[in-house]
């Protein structure tokens, strides 16, 4: 395993770091005021469009897609250090470079499983950043961490499918630019194989019967930058059979294929969040005095910073190993490592961010520093794309299987 950056990665890193310094970090101070002046908090501020234009001009666009027909053609190992950099400003940099969830996973899904007509109608405008999208899977009435529990129905009626169900925490759905939902539901609820009962269909937002009911809050605040997390009702929504993604009964397998790259992308960005937290801790520690000496000379603060550095270096190596395995033996071959990073990374980064909040005192929980928002995002990722306990269960079963 060789994790040294190749020439292309080094060149893209240099461009991306300059973009962050010259445009993204300054935009963090501008974006809240622009958003407050909009008619709706779900609209996109002008500064975000400016960032997108800059990123496109600098060749920092669709970096996440390994298929050169659609994206930059980078391997997971090449993309990992770039995603880490964007993770330092997770509410602006991924969107600016068209590398933000849930669009990333939806673009990968359409590229891999969509037919030619679906790719032309939805993938191409997503690649161009002209529209946003949402992935409608999680439901409030069932334990959606077990995808076989999904209750939304997708029933065949002649040349149409009729979709009926209620979803929530559907990321991006509050954004007025969200034009398409990828909806997971059951086409064969009585099927013998519980993993062949689900299918996915494309539902345009303006289809009759689609109701974006309300924004769901995350730890008490609304995630405006990503277009919110919405409760969405599909009330006998009728779409053509041609809107089926893949085949009937293939929804569970497609969901697993979609979530694999998404999990590692989240972990890559989380490392960037942790690096931002360590930087803020260090700056605070050398600039503030308590009990007659700088915070950086307090033993407990030194311990926090040292432990955080060790933890980040460990996580980065595990994430890079996982990226390397995904490139060399595929997602199935990297199954154990994908689960391991999904367990370890959010948990560890939450702990680092908690230390950074503590070191900043009241400022740590305020809007004057990014730490509170970063903490909420990292803590949420212990639930998103499968809660810790699901990954622990699966990982333990794999380990135990070796000894049976």
C-alpha cells in the first residue's frame, strides 16, 4: 500500500487549497447575511453561485465521480485528500465543487443504474449543477436502519407506477432547485426474499401528489445550506413505468451500491472537519490566557490537542486503506474496512469537536465559530448511512464467521 500523492492529486490539492483560502473561507462570513436577506431561507445565496463559477473555472468540478465520462475520473485514493480539504468547510466547499450529498450518491446511482433516457433527463443537469436532487428512503413509522422495513408502496397500474408513502429527513428536499426524488418503496411486499421486495423510481418534484410537508430540524436548527431535511408525503403519486431505476426488486442492492461510496466520502470530509477543529483549538490555546498562563500551557489542553492529532492520523490511514481497497478489490472486498471507518470516524471526530467546543467556552456553542455546526453534522453521521450499531452488528458477524 502506497498512500503517497501522485502528480495529479498534488496538482488538484494545490488548486483546491488556493480556492479554499481565496474564496471559500471568506464566503463563510458572507453567506449567513445573504441568506438572511432572501425571501426564503431555502434559496441559494449569490455567494454560493459565485463559488460554483470559480470552482468550475479552476477545474474543481465533479471531482467525486470516478467515471471519466461524467466526472474527473479520479480513483478513491486520489479523491480522498481532496474530499478532506472540502470537509474543512462542509457546508460550502462540497456544494461549490458539485460534490455535495445527496446529489453525489444520486449521480453515481444514475450513472451506474439509470438508462440512457434517465441519464439524459436527470444526470446531465445534475452534473452541470443546474438542479438538485433528493434520495427518499428513510421513514418515520419504521426502523429504517433495516431497509427491509420500508413501507412505502410502489404499485403497478397499467403503464404507470403509483407511489404511496411518507418519508422524512429527506436531505435537500426543501431547496427549490430540488427537481427529482429517487424514491425507494416496495413493489412486492409479500415476496419470499425480503431483499427483493424493494424497487426505486424517479419522481419529479412537480408530480401531483408530492407534498414537501415541513423541514426537519437537526439538533434544533435547520440545515439551510444543504437544502434542508424534509418530511415528504407521496399521496398516490403516478409516474410512468419508464421511471423505474434498474429492475423491479433491485432497490435493496442499488441502495447498498449507492451507500458504499457515500460512506467513504463522508469519512473523508469528517477528517477535514477534525483538522479544522484542531487548528481552531491550537489558535485558541495560544491566544487566550486563564489562571495566569496561556491555555496552551495548561496540561489538559495539551493532552486534548495531542490526543486529537494521534486520532486523526490513525483515522486518515484507515480511510486511505479503505479507499485503496475499493480501488483494487472493489466495494465488496473493502466491506469490513468501509464498516470500520463508518463506525470509527464520526465517533472520533465528534470527540475532537467536543474538545474544541470546550476549549472555546461560550464561543464554541455560538454562531461566531463553526464548531457547533460541525459537531451537529458529525454527530448526525453516526445515524446517516446506517447507525453505528448496524455496522457493528455486521462487522462482528463477519469476524465471528471466521471461527465457526
